[in-house]
């Protein structure tokens, strides 16, 4: 079951019940510039929009990029972008299309768990994961 382990990027956020706890797990400083560099350093070639330019910003508050980290799933590296949205921890996971981790995202999305939305972006699959319905975070990527 892909949602049963704390270390699965597709399951619960584990003990990270606050934005501050999630931010403390980051491998980089918060903010768009450090996250863009982190993505590039991990061979994820996506361009980010400013959070203020997200359509969901009209309905949600305090959308902040608090960090990034990597996990591993099904033998693949998974990049996680860490966010706060409406004072709730949320993450976006990014994996290569066609990878075993991408297949896990597909299964997790249909399981009724914390995968709120998925989107194919170029050569990547991304997903919003968390207790908060923040599907609009996937609009952070330029097309």
C-alpha cells in the first residue's frame, strides 16, 4: 500500500503536522530561487511561476515555498517541493514520466489518500500531496 508508510512520498506527511515542521525537513533555504536551483541540481528542468501569480492565490492565503528535499520510491529519486498554504503543510512531488515512481503516483491518486491532484508537465509527472485541497499549486510550473 503506497499510503501506509511515513517515508512514501505518496502517503501521509507523517509527523509534519505544521508548516514549520515540514520546513525543518528541507535540504535548502525557503524561497523560489533556492527551490529553482535545487530542481536544476536534481535534473528537474521546470520553470516556476511566482506564488502570487497562481490563480488559487485569490482563494487561499499564505502560499509560501518553504523548502525542498528528496525521497526515494520504487528505486527512483523523488523531488519534493515543500509549501505552506492556508497555514497547512503541502508538498508537490516531481518524478520522471514512465518511472516506477510515476506508476506509484497513478495508483496513489486513485486510492482516496492524500494525493490531491496530478499533472503531466513535459517529461515529468507531478502531484500535490497533503491534507489540504491545494490542487492549484500545480499551476506553479510554466507550461
